[in-house]
C-alpha cells in the first residue's frame, strides 16, 4: 500500500472522500456540515501543520485518482503522537491494516517516533481489529471529549526503535521527537 504525503493537488479528491465517508458518524466523530463549509480553510491548515512538522498526513490514491484512504500522524512534535485513519467503505480490514502498518513504519523511519497511540470509540470494532492486527495494545480508557462524546479506549504501539532502546540499542531519546 503506497501512502502519499498530502499536498494541495489532493484537495478535491480528499473533499470527495470525506463526503463519501460521512456515514462513519455512528462510529467516529461526526464532522457535520460546518466541517465541509470550512473545508478549504481546514485543508490549508493541515498543509501548514504538515509543513511545520507538527503532523504528517498521507493519502492512498486509487487508480482513478480518487482518495481511498487517509492515514494521519498528529502531534508528532509532542509527547504523545497520534495515529488516525479513515478508509473507503469498500476497503477491507487487511487494506486498512496494511495502511496502518505502513504509517507506523513511516512514523519510525521518516519521523523518528518511538511510539504512537490511537483513540478508538467502543462502537468502532473495525478500527479496533485493525489496530490489534497492526500490533497496538489497549492501555486504558479514552476521554469521551477526545472521541466526540463517545466512550472508547487508547491503544499504543511501540516501534522497533523503542524495542531496540529497551535492549540497549540506539533508538531516539524521546517519544514523538
């Protein structure tokens, strides 16, 4: 699965993808019409965040040029970098898992992260399956404010560098930096 860094050329395809995945509101945070009304400004803010090294946003582009998945690393400059992902409804768990595994590889190799975390609503068993298959483990409850009022759990995955550091390797010194 090829994750491509988000850039200005993806604007229309990402907007179409986000409109297509609006049905996810039952399992993930509802974006609502305000999200779409301010989409162009939000998209520009994401690109600025990425350029500043605060976050890294990736898309999977289908053969027809449409976006079929979004995979995000947020707050990579902080102590608790987060993984987020959305895939087209037609995508299968293995494709989502492959995307998350590739995102974790990029988190380590491109961004130097030792661990990443993800908050998942209890009503979203598909994302839980993906995270578990990608090597994440549950570490505790997530604040409902973080999940749009839904209850859920935090998951974490350490990178290879984190394991090397535990075994006396030369991993980076702080998570998220």
